[in-house]
C-alpha cells in the first residue's frame, strides 16, 4: 500500500507507564500514549492526519490548502504550518468577527503565513459548507484548492491514526503489554475513526472509547463508523462494524467549558505525571478515563494524549484560547 504522505511527525511517540497516576487513581496498569509529543509545532494528534492530507494535496497538484475551525482550532494552526513546509498557500475560515484578543492558534496560523478569513459564517457548524464554497471560488479564479472539513476529518485524514494503531500494537508487543482499553478525546471524529480502522484492520483486541467533547454520542458514533469504514477501505483493510465504535457523551457544560471533574482531571494529570491537558479535549477525555477505571474498565488501559498545548497554556495564563 502506498498512499501519498509527507513526513511531519516524530514517530513513534512514546508509550509510557503512568505509575503515579495509577497510585492516585488506585487502578492500573495505566499507560499514556504521548501524542502531545508528535514534534511538529504543537500540532498534537493533527500532525498524523496532516501527513496524509498534505500528502494528498501535493499529489493532486493543489496550490492552496483550505480548512476551517473555531479560533481555538489546533487543526487550523497545524494545517497552516504543514502547508507552509511544502510551499503551499493556506486559507483558513473562522466563524464570526475577528477576535478582539489574540488566541494562540489563530496567531500561530497567522505567523505561519496563512490567509485568515473571518465572518464568512456565524457558527462552527456552517463551516464545512463554507469551505466547499470557498474552494469553488478559488477554483473559479484559477487556483487549485484542496479543501477539508473541520478537523481534517476525512478517510484520508484518518490514515495516520490507522497506522498509529499498528504503532501502539508494536509498542505493546515490545513491552509485553496486552492493552484492553484505549481512551481518547473525540471532536470531529477523524482521530477515533482512524484508530478504529487500524485497530480492527490490524487485528487488535483493545476497545477504543472516544470522549465526544462537542457532539451527542449517537450521531458522533455514526460519523466515526462512516469515516472508519472509508479509511479502512482505502487501505484495503477489513472494515469495522457498529459495535466496534464506542463513543461517550462527554460534553458536560459545553465545548471548552470545564466541570469540577474536568478540573480534577487536569490537576491529577499535571501533578502526578507532568501532563498538560486542555479544557476542550484532554481534560474531558481524562474525566472519562477516570470514570471508566472506577467502573472497572479492563486494564491495561491506555490514555491517548492528543495534545492541546496552546489552549492549556492560554487557560493557565487567563487569556482566550
Ligand atoms: C488536542 C486535541 N485532541 C483531540 C482532538 C479531536 O480529534 P478529532 O477532531 O480528530 O476528533 C482535537 C481536534 O482538534 C484536538 O485538537
């Protein structure tokens, strides 16, 4: 199988035993998959997706990468940097008016040379259509856009995490660990879709559980399944079925808003393991991980740290993320 790819991430990312967290939670064995350390800017999980999205864009002869997200979007900032390293333009759509205070990911995207477009739509859920409209506009002007939905959630974007499932399998085998439960944050669904595709396709037996941070569980599970099947098909792997997609509703008070449990989760991760978790994704996923362990989830369990450094720091500094 040879799919277009450009190297961005430093792989494999570490798989580390979290013994202090085990003691704090009175559970274990617990491992952390450190995709906050993918090593391309502060892209976290999005570095793996962008290896294949930018690879496909280059392969198609595109000259402009078009993406969209909220101002807190890690994907948008990472896309801007990834486009830049292959000499491609990047146009990013954000909802609403330009921000009155700087947000780290918007500033990163700007610093990487992306063209930022505010105000095309009012809300996040209108962005995917707006990206397609913007791509048509660019095409009419003679440009060659490669447009992706929010989070880069396509079958191609999932390829990186299908391979990450194999990476985890190899690390578990080397460490003689038989992982049973894998928990991660799910936003647009592309990361979980890739992981499910790779888990099933490469014959792994752990259960992947997504903490849905912004959408109800049922539609999210349907979306993850659709993406996972398309991702598996493009790799020639066996396609997953519905009962292999496990999504839990972890929205709590809302996207980017923390519950008391989420604050405890961030504190535990930082105090015991030196892990920085953000309010949008990591803290909610850790709350689910803790709740699952308390309820007797099978171990060894892996918490997949997906990054979110910019938002985590912004919150600590009391600014906008
Ligand atoms: C830090 C972090 N974790 C998890 C996710 C969720 O990934 P996905 O959108 O592929 O579901 C994102 C998405 O932007 C993210 O930035």
